[in-house]
């Protein structure tokens, strides 16, 4: 009489912007997660507000709407090397979180973050040439620092996947 391993699954529930769903599914798929289901959630909140300083007798109805998606995933707990896969998953998503903090998105596969511009404040400062040049230089230096952070983190992410592609579902 042989004993078979009982199949067990672990589950996870995620919430993300709707535009991220496909990217999230691809990322979690690398770590052997399978889609159970998705759902679009629309949350509406309404309240009343009084007018401003010169319009305090008027009452306005304010409604805010929030849209996001929920994603439910499962993974077979009897997968070989599951502990190593979990460790890699933690490392991978830690790096992804660092990339999102600097403005990168999973939709663009964590491509370079958008550059900051000097904006209207910088243009106003250009009226006084010295402060405008200083501010423009500061914005440029901030963009270079952010790009350097991006390149370092993206390099770590790519290296992690490449070094473990035999173990991952890539």
C-alpha cells in the first residue's frame, strides 16, 4: 500500500489598481501562484460639505469613487523547493516595493520612473536668474539620484531572476 501526499494549497488575496492585474498575475506566476479569481470593486462615499469662507450658507454633496481589483491566488504546497521559492518571492517583492517607492510601476515592468520637471515654480524662479538656475540644478540632481536608485534596484531584480531561473516558473 503506497501513501500519496495529500494536495494542499496556500492562498493569498491581493488588492491593486485595475491596470496592474495582468502584471501582478505574471509576477506571481513566476512563484507558481495560480489564479483563482478576480473581482472589480467600486467603492463610493458621499458626504455633505459647507461652502467656503464667503459661501458658508451653501451645502454641497461630494461623492468620491474608488476603483480597484481584488485578485485571489493559490499555490500547491507540495511543490518541490517551495521554501526556496518563498524566499525568492520575498526578496523579489522587497525590491519591487523599493522600485515603486521611487515611482516605477509593474505595468511598465519597473521601467525608469518619470522625471521631475521644474514646473511653474521653477519658471517663476527663472525671473530671478540665480535662484532659477540653482533650482533647476537641484531638480536635475534629484532626477539623477532617482535614476541611479532605479538602475541599482532593477539590476538586483534582473540578477535575482536570472540566477534562479531554473527554480522559478520563467
